C-alpha cells in the first residue's frame, strides 16, 4: 500500500469519527496543510510521521466532548486509537511510537511535552489555527454558539475579577456567555507565540497576531461610531 493510500484511509477514518463536527475535520485539514508548510523551513523532518500524526491528532476529540465524566483526554485516547489504526495499515513499530508521541504531546496542557521535530511542528501548527483571520472567524462562531456579545469594553483587570477563576489570565472562564472574542484575544491568544517551538511558526504567529490586533482595534472604533 502506498503512503498516499494510507493517508486517504486515515482521513476517511478520522472524518467518520468526527462526522458530527464539521469544524473539527476542517481544523484537522488546516493543521495538516500548515504542518506541510512549516516543514519547508525545517531540515530532516520525517514527513510520513508528521502527516500521519496531523491527520490523527484530534481523532478522539468528539469522544472527549461527549464524555460526561471529564476523564477522557483526547490526546491520550487519540494516541491509543492511532496505534490500532496504524498497526492495521502496516506502519513500523518505530513509526507508531513516534506518531503516538506527537499526538500525546499536541495540547498545551498535555503532561507529555513535544520532544521531536515532528511533535513540535504539529504542536505549533495546531496552535497557529487559533490566530489570524481563521482565529477571528473561529472565535466569532464560538461567540454565536454561546450567545456572547460582539465586543466587550470591560478592562482586563475588572473582567478577571468578575469572570475568571483565580483571576489568572489562563484561568477557567466562569460564565462563557459573558466572554467575547476580543477578551479571548487579550487573555489567551496573545500568549500563544511564547509557547511555540519552531522559528517559522513564531514568525507566522507574530504576523497573525498583528492582523488580529488591527481587527479588534477597528472593531472597537466602529462600535463607538468613530469611523
Ligand atoms: Fe487537540
Ligand atoms: Fe487540533
């Protein structure tokens, strides 16, 4: 079986797993494409491992979402699901172990931190997907889902006191309906670039964050009737 056939089979399996969430599958394909882009700037990347891991990284996302116990972590379960799939497709034990590491280490809050170039690239591509034009589009889709306002003019200090656990920027938001895209940008997205591993991803993050900064500034002015 060629690698292309394997990727097609994996994409089909993941699409079925995520069939109730079109956004999740769209995200997977953006991360896959971004991984390919980032590899142009890195030497000695195992593209077979990276492409496979990118396609599989969120395979357990819907399972985590539907889990009422809160015990499912999609990076942990995803790595286990990937192992079974890759064995049936004839991947080597070494490749399977490597793909599993990439999946296990792809979240901010994963206990496992990315150790390899492939795992670092997947981590970065996944995080870049909350930034830039796509980040804005995604945050407004979420805002619509939770009945949030388009913009909030509250000061960050006041908001942290009012709606964030322990008043920490990375703390959990208490009432999601009081949250807005510009607050998410100030509290979370601005911190993303510090946590990226690859040089090219940091450059892309900088450009995407500037675009968002300009967008939210203009949004604020338009809301106030200033332009
Ligand atoms: Fe994920
Ligand atoms: Fe993801």
